[in-house]
C-alpha cells in the first residue's frame, strides 16, 4: 500500500514537472503563469509524499517493500531506520530527486532576478529533474514490491549505522545536487544573454551555499572514516572520495571567480564554464560510483544498466550545456586588464592551479579503467600517486594565497608591503628554528610554513581593516580573510597529522601497562555488553602521562547479530593538540593486540573546516 | 606592459605550469602504479622481487599463523596457485579463513609477499569485479558471495 502511494507520488511529480515545462511555452496567456508555479509546487508536494512514504515504510518496517526488506531490520534503532531511507542506492536517488525539487521551489521565491530569467532557470531545473526522475523510475525504483512474504529484513550494513554517516549523505547531496541549479542558472543566463550584475549576485549566493554544503558533507564523511574504519587516517584517496573532491575543487574555483566578476564585471565566460563543469563532474562522479566500474570501499550494488543510463545522462546534459556554451557565450568588449600584480591575476592563476589539480585527480581515478580496457591488466592508483602529484601542484596555489592579502584589487600597487614582508620573514625564521631543533622533514616544514604564512598574512590584513573601519561590520569586511585563516589552520592540521603521525603495535594483558614515549597505557578490564542489535566487547584503557592520570579510553568490537559482521570502534582521546587513537585487535593466549596511533593536531583540520563554513555563511548573507 | 604582452605572459605561465604538471603525473604514475593480480597471474607476470603488487584471492583454510606481537603469516590462494603473505599489524575484522581478501605489499621472493596493507571491506560481498571473474574461472567462487 505504502509503496503504491510512494510510487504514485514519484510519477505525479514527474508529470507536474512536464506541465511546468509545457506551460512555459504557452506563457503568453497570464493564466498559464499561474499553472506554471502551481505545477512546480505540486511536483514538490508529490515528491515529498513519495520520499516520506519510503521513510514511513522504513520506520514501520514494512517488509512488503523490497527496498526495505533488503536494507532494514526491525531490531534497528529508530534513528537508523529513518536514515536507512538514504543508506542504499535507490533511496539515496530518491533523496537526490527531493533535493533537486526543493532547490527548484526555493529558487522560485527569488525576487532579485528578472522574471523571464527566473522562469527559464526553473524550466531547466525541471528538465534536469525529469532526466533523473526517469533514471529512478526505470532503473532504481525504491518502491518495488517484495515477492517473498517476509517478516524480517536483511539488515543495514553495520558500518553505516553511525550518527555521522546518518547526516553525511543529505549534507553532501545538498551540495552535490545543488550544482544542478547553478547549471540551470548558467544556461538560462546564457540563452537569454542576461549575464548581468543581478545574475552574478544571485548565482554567487547559490554557488556559495552549495559549495559550503559540499565542504560540510566531505568533512563529515572524512571524520566518519577517521573514527569508524580504524585505519588512523581521515583521507584515503579512495575513488569515491576523489569524485566528491573534483566538483569541490571546481566549485572552489567558481566561488572565487565570482568574487572577481563582482569587482570587475569580467570573466563571465569563465564563470559559466565552471558552472557547467561543476554539475558535469557531479554526474560523472555518480556514474563512476554507481555503475560499479570503480571498485572502492564504498560498495553500492552495481548494475550495468544503471551505469549506461547515467552515462547517457552525463553525455546528454554535458554535451547540451557545452554546445549552448559555445554557441551563446558572450563576447566581452572590455579587455581583461590583468596588470599582473593584483588580486585579479592572483585569482586567475589560482583558478588554473585548481583546475589542473582537478584534472590530475580525474586522471588518477579513471586511469585504471583505461588501462584495463586497453591492456586487460588491472592496476590500482593509490595514495602515493596523489600525494606526489596533487600536493606539489597545489603548492603554488597556497603560495599565492599567502601573498594575496597584500595585493590590491584594481591597481598594481602593493599595499603596506613592508609589514607583510616583516611578518612573513619572522614566521619563517621561527618555523625554521623550531623544525631545526626537532625532527626536520621537508614536507612538514613546507606545510607548516605555508599554513603559518596564510594565517599571518590574513591576520595582518584583518588588523589593517580594523584600523581602517574600526570594527564596524567586522565579519562583513573580513569574512574572506577569516575563511583563509581557516584554510591555513587546516593545512597545518593536515601536515602534522599525516607526517608526524606515529603508530605502535603492542600486545597487552589485563592489568598490564605499556609505554609509548612519555605516555603509558593500562588495560583496566574487558567486558561484554549486550545491546539491542549488537553485542559489544569493550576494552577499557587508562591513559597516563608521566604517572599523571589523563583519561579512560574505550575501544571496542561490535558483533551485529543480523548481518553477522564484526566492526571495530576505535577509542579516541581528543585533545586540542593531539588525538590518541586506539584500535583493539585479536586475542591470543589472553593477550590482546592493540594499535595506538598518535595523531598530532588532527583537530585543526575540523576546526579549519568549521571556520571556513562559518565565514562562508556570513558571505552568503552579507549585502 | 601592454595588454597583449600580459596575455602572452599568462598563456606562457599556464603552459609552463601545465607541462610541469604533466611531467609530474607521468613521472609519478610510472613509480606509483600498482598492478593487481590473482596468485596465478602473479606467477605468470613479469614482476620481479621488490615490486609492489596487489593480490586478491582467498585465505586458505588453516593457513593463518599468529606469530605473536601482531605478526601473522597466511596463504592466499585461487585454487591453482598460492602465495605466502607475511604481515605485521592488526588484521581487519572481516579477515577470516576462506574469505576474500586483497593485500598490497612488496614481493620478497617468487611466492612470498611482505604485506603492508590488508584491506578491510565494508561488506563481505566486496571483491573487485575483475578478480571475481578470474576466480570464477578457476571455480573457486562461492555463489553466496554474490
């Protein structure tokens, strides 16, 4: 029953989107104007109906629905029943549609844009919605009826039963799918030749919002990987991570390019190009992940027909967009006045750097596919490739970032350059001294110094602004600089946590103490706890620093009854400056093997991301 | 500086940057690509000692030896050929006898690998499609793995 309601909602929503597009072509009559918006709202309503029908089926454990049967179990906690809705391929595509529809309706409330641009954007968005709706209906219908009469489901993958992963997909999708609206806006602006100030103002806000959500989504995912996988790291250059990073980088370039366009009314073609690229890469990523072409730790049930469908969608949407781009792209009559030593050219160079980094990641991701098709040999491109290509490519970008605050917007003059140079030299000497006295590592040194330069230059710039404007509208004048400080903090966190990470293996008995540096760890006791849907073996450890008690760390293994899978829950002791990360291994003769990772400054990564998101939000709301 | 000259500089800069990026990619891809074999393919391949490879297959029954202090030896098989793996570290939760496994490591001799990573998978159905095909050929594929 509930499946029927859900499926009808899906179909009705499809039909109403067709009505949106059709009524646009009969726009002469004012009455159709009414229908246009009415159909838009109806389509959202039925989409919501469809989505909540599926969610209801999950909450009420309605195993007559095949999707629920495959991915849920009645003993699951309520939270994971709800989030199980998008914990599988079909449900997540339904979430994709819901978000697309939501974007369309929220965008229709926009009053800044001229009426005809807004309407055409809505039409494009509806068209994109139709494409993906067709994909869901034909190849990944979540409302199939279960042919077996069953009282119990097969259960959700235990590793997905985690709070961070529960909200990770929606946040990520709000970013990922949001780029569809950016594409629609770009196409509408192109066709109507209305790439004016208003258009830039509008697209800037939406692009910023999508990009921030994508940032948040990626950060959540990587935080999850950090504490759930038990590998001590937070980024593995897994194909799925890479495909989310590609639209993120182009989105980053887009958000920054829109800054210059605001200042100088230039580079519209470039902005449109990036807008198209962002969503194209989003679809390409979906194709690579969902078709099963790439093997990754995120395994979605792979199905060849889905892959072909998404590939066709990708080719159609990207092809269409780029053809319109070539035919209609505006010819600027004003020359780009680069002048070379100003913010505009710094941003352009940074854009080039970002795109090259993006291409490098793309190459690494699809290279194994190409090789397998051509030579029938299989290979994998792992972290060493990315670390030794992407990082050096990004270096000049970070360098420019650290000197950017001293450049001016319009002129070639360097503002108050002496102060900046002093502060850069002071930080360099300090870092050099400190690294010389401790372990010297070239990458560690480079990362630290770049991070510090960016922070120092941004701080000085904020200081100049404060002297000039006297704290009036502090966040509004300084939000970009604050975001850059976030990046600096993040770079330091990344550098320290990846280069100065230490890993120690021990075997330990109850009551025994092991020493690692100035820290000592004691296994207090082990106990078994019964939970609703799993059994947990809990190891309780006491952490001491020079005989001074610090904290208890709980590290555990869980055995999930339904899927008969064991998962590891790393025990983490967070400190502002370091994390103790403890993984419980196997037992032999009453001795437990454990691995302890000591991750310095890893919290800086999350703090940096939060600062970036915060100042980005300020950027959206500022006038 | 004329605008034309600036443009030229910009193009020149991007070209230099692009070519250095390409050089970087080519140089690194040669060094960092890791081939992916089943035990039989490894034996037929032209890999030499000290090469880094990935091996996919099944853990042979009764082959896991816990040497203590987190050191393990085990055998990966595809029903035709076998490879001995030495590993120091925590084994992933899904690591079991007669289960699929993928390892990455350095070849110590023709049939011995010192593994640095044993891959933990999100679920036991996971096995790269291509390896699965190879194993099916050797009739060493259990249907319930999907």
